[in-house]
């Protein structure tokens, strides 16, 4: 199963790229973690946040592939534990579809993207910087994968 992190924002600081790559490369076998970075909408003075989010939504929707099961990260989504994520990984594998985990930019996600989601998950009630979220998601996917494999990393 492929899990694609579809993220708004490019040209991340080196620590973000390094952190993401460190965990993505540790996952092997039945899951592959891939990253797709999409450009953040250019901020223009006379446009609203909703207009920025709509432009970003267009690129997210265009990037989704028909065989993908879209999951969005949203502060109003369901909070889950690492053990719950391990269970979800196994459930998602049973679907026979690839997964697209969508991470919005600093303004969040447009309602069009939220409406497409098959699942909405929350990492925390805290507002997290979106570059850090991709590292956290990669680490948690690795941790959940290692938990399901009986690997000692989760201890």
C-alpha cells in the first residue's frame, strides 16, 4: 500500500526534509510512504484567506488519484492514538486502495477538500506548524507500522 502525504508548502528547511526522510526510509515492505509537496497560494493583499485556500484546494484535488482513499488532517477531526493508527493502517490495507493523507497550509483546508475526505483525523488540539506536521505524520506512520510488525521501536 502506498501512503502519499499531500502537503501544501515547498522549500522546507533542511530539518523538515531530513526528519521526514529519516522515518519514510525506515518503513519497508507492505507500506511505502511518499511525499508530494504542492505550492502554497501566493498571498496577495486584496484577496481573502478563503480565496487562498480555494486555490490550494484546486491543486490538492488535481493531485488526488482515483484509486486513493483521501484522509485529511484537521483540528476538528477524530483524535487517535498510535495504537489506533496501527489498526487503521491494517484496515486501510484491507481496502486495497492507496491512501492520501492531506496536510493543509498555514490557513488550513478549504471546505471542498474537507468534503472529499473519507476520514478526518486530528493529531492534536494544538495548532502545529504545518512543516512539523509532515515529520510527525511520517514518525507516527513508522511507529504504527513498527507496532503492527512487533518491532521494538514503539516501546
